C-alpha cells in the first residue's frame, strides 16, 4: 500500500525544488516594501478575544487571556489558497503533531494530539469557534461534529498541554477556529465562491459585511453536496450559516452571533484489510445514515475598562441533534445484509454556559498581569433508540429499544498571574472545576430479530449513574527572552478528561463497556525555543513528556469473558480504563522564506517553505494495556508546505504529509493495524480581473492507497482515505 519512505521523500524534495525553481528564476530582486498584502484585506481583525497574530506566534497576552509561558501554534489560512471540502489535512498542516485521522465523507473532524486517546470525533481535544465551545457538550460529549467553512476562517489557534488552564477539559489541547472579524470602517463588502469537484461535488458560498463605523453586521451561507469517494452510500449535503450584529464603541464591543449548521451524510461503513486492499471504494453499509444539526446563539462583550483593565463576557447556548440510522446485524469490515432493519438513534443536546474573565495589569510599567474568571456550564442530553420495521423505516415504528436521560453541570473558577522581571516572565495558574454528571436509563431492550418484528426482552439492570467531582488543575510557565530573536519557553501543567455520557452506557453494536469508569488525568512538561537566527529563517523546537493516568480506550477482540466483562468476538471491542501511558517526544517547525521582503531572494511576493515534524515515543506503563503502544501514536508525523503568496492575492501551495505506522486498538490487535502513508496535495488561486479569482487543486496527487482510521464493532472497519480528486473554483470579492 504505502510506498517506501526514503524514495517518496526524495520524490517530494524533487517536486518542491521543481516548484520553487521557476519562481526563483522569475522573481527579480527588489527592495523590501514590508510584508505581503493579505489575501483577505479589509476587515479581518477579530473582535473575539483570542490570540492575535504576532509574527504567526501567540502573543504574551491578548484580551483577558495570558499566553506567556504556554506553547501553541497558529495556522494562518490566508497564506494558502482557500481550502474547500473540509480538508483538515491541508488546513492544519502548520500545526506540528496534530494528527488528522481522515473521515472519507467529511462528516466530522477526527483529530488527536501526542497519542492522547483515539481521534474518533476529536473526543480528546476541545474544539472552539471564536473562543466559544463548538461541541455538543465540552465536558460530557466533546464530539467535533462542527467544522466552520474553512474559506472564512482567518486562522486556527492550537494551545498544547497548558490549554486546561485557559479552557478546562480535554488533555489533547484546544483548537480554536477564529473567524474573520467585523468590518470596522464605514462601507460594505461581499464575497462569493462556487466550487466543483470530483464525485459530483458542488459548493456555493456567499458572505456580506456592512458597517457605518459604529454598528456593523455580517453573515454568510454555504451549501455543499456531493456523492463522496465511495461507490455506495457516501453522499453528503451540508448547510452552514451565520448572522452577526456588532456594536463597536471606543471602549467596548458587543456582538450577537447566530450560527446554524445541518449535515446529512451517508455512512458507507468500514472495510476489512482484505476488502480495503481489493477495492478501497467499496462499501459495507448501504442504508446507514447520519444527520447533524446545530443552532447556536452567542453574546460576546469585550470591554476596555481603563488602560490597565479589560473584561470579557461570553454567554452561549447550543442545541445539537445527532440522529443516526444503522442497519442491525452488521459486523467488522463486512457487508451488512441488505434486508436487515434500521435502528434509529437520536441524541439531543441542550447546552448553555457563561464565561466571565477580567485582566488587570499592574506594576510600575504594567509588567505584571492578573487574570481571573468563572465559567458556569449546564447540559441536558436525552437519548432515544428505536427499532425500525424494515430497512426503509427511518421512524423506528417497530418499538422503543432504549431510553436514557443525561445531564451535567459544572462550575469553574480560574486565574493566572504573569510576573515580569525584565527578560523573564513567570506565570503560575490554577483552575478549580466542580462537576456533576448523571445518566439514568429508563429502558434497555435487546434488538430481537435483525430482520423484523418487535424488540426483544430486557437486557438487564438499568443503569443509574451519578458522579460528582472536584478537580484542581494547576500549572506554571516561564519565558526567557535571551535575545532579540531568541526566546525559551517552558511549562508544566495538569489537565483532565472528565467522564463522558457514553462511559458505561453505550449504544453501539459490538462494543462491550465497563460498568464503571474513572476520569483521566494528564501532567505535561514541555520546553522549547523560538528563534529567528536570520531574517528568512524561523525555528521552533520543543521537547515534551506527558503522563496520562487511567486513559479510557478500548481493547479489540477476540477477548474471553472476564467478569464483569462478557466475551468479545473478533472485530468487536471492550471500552474501559485501559491504563496509564507515558508519551514523550520532540516537536520541530522550520519556516524559510526563499523569496520575500525578508527572503533569501528579495521580492514583493513570497515563496515560503514550512516544515514541521513530531517524533513520538508512547507506551502504556500499567493497566490492562501495559506494555502496548497507545492508539494513533505514530512515531513520526511530518508535514511540509511550499506556499506562494503573491502581493496581488495569488496563492499556491504544495503540501506533503507523512504519517508513521499506527495502532488502532490499545492492545495492538493485528486486525486494527494502520500502515504509514504519504500524501501530496496541491492547490492554486489566481486573481483575474474585477475582483474575480479562479482556483484549482488536486488532493492526494500521487493517489496514495491508505486508511487513516479504523473503528470496531458493527459497521466498523478501515475507513479508506480519499483517492486522487480534483476541484475547480471561481470566486469574487468586492
């Protein structure tokens, strides 16, 4: 399947050199005139208090957040051509070590970091949009079902091991999609884009922004559909929309945002290793479907009280609906009998929260800063499971199989202080979380016949679980500016992963779950340097070590019965606390401007080579998985992007991704082994006239045959990476 590493890397080096040579030959030396113009001029300043751009690195402070003493990364999407079709492999290529475990029909984000838990639905990473949680429940169900239109994302921020001090749960860091901000100057602007691609993919986007300098409004709508890369049941239809109104005062900004998203997807199912090798476009589940719907209003206030004091407030609500239809009787990697009935599952999440923060600078030169805050969060999440009368019954008319009521509440208080002593900053921080979670089953019946009829008998004692925790988090960070272009950063922080609603009460066929679970805790130590030894060159390097206790994962079958667990067949899995792990490694990122105002060759346009590498050593040190390698912990993850940024707005990018071998189960069962792979993506956007642009791209240019993820249970198996595919676009901005 994958080609040998060294020959492929030689080929990639040749391709990168070939792409660079014409530009180097054509670019005449010129005097430096400053940074290249943005591809998105006229109103990309965000009012949301997150990390502002400071040479593509996190600043020491932004709004009420303190980033000094923390390691993080920024991917600036304006530096590459617009990214269609949720291709996170390209969009996140500048974030070292962030693993994109690709979902072939793009129905959700599947991300993980440093081998800290399986990437399925990004369970171990906190996903935010404009610093507000964009998941069904940030504590009990942090699934990454929502990805904003990447064409409208200004930048993506990622906070590593210290993210818990800023945002709370999830040990694998926090990813924040920062949308373009309001138009601040008087006037109006608009944008439109139409994209066509392989497998009858079609996407349309329209965006408008108006302002009189004090009151502003903006909104967008995007619609996309297509048949998807698999031959059977791989279609998708998605609608994303946002409407915002802003009051922009001298000292305060108030924003009301209304977000809506709906996605409908076919789920073609996983393949066995043999079927994957025979035909990666084959399918297993011809009738399985998924619907995701989200409505999320947010009210945000940013207030500059005085020269030393800032206040931010975020009030947010979201209603997520996750509705799936799965044919009964499926097995790992095999075709589900077409006549089997559908099982409908509906999960509804009503979540609300308020986040209040204040920062005060003090000292003779305001060199010290104190930030304090409080978060209140509540959710209600009933689940309904019903059996259909046939393979065409999407209402579940044969009868109810399961009912459960789930709810959770959290109160958190937190604070950090940045103490500045010349070139050194010391930042201790704390966060105290008080959580309550309750899951009550009121009905749990067996399926009965997979081909029809009423539900079967009771499965046993109904679950009734209530957990209350008080979780202290703490950390300390240090920065030392050893020179004008050399900074050292170190951090030690504690993070945690709370229990999920699914822990102990699961509705997935072929998965056996422990009756009780323990929360997981992570302690991360990391340190590194940020250097610019010469104008064209920037280097970021760091070492890290993570101790992760009581990881919740799964052991793949076959497994013999071991009370309180039942036996698990091949392709199935047992979900439980699998043990503690020790993950350590190196992150390295290098950026070199071959051409540009500060490049090796001077010019107004920029040709930039960006490369990052994570080397990871991960092992379980105790528990049921003692001695095994954790899931999705490749020994290497390498990305390299050669990007052309024209002063006239032209963009071109060639992105190379290399992922090492991975284990798909915590007990390293051979049926779940994922061989390493290498993928090359290319895209370009070129301005023509009158604000119009044309674009094109090829994903998986070398047509690598690979799978980036594997799932256990009924309908599970290997999810093939998309074969070579192309897209064309026409855009307008004015």
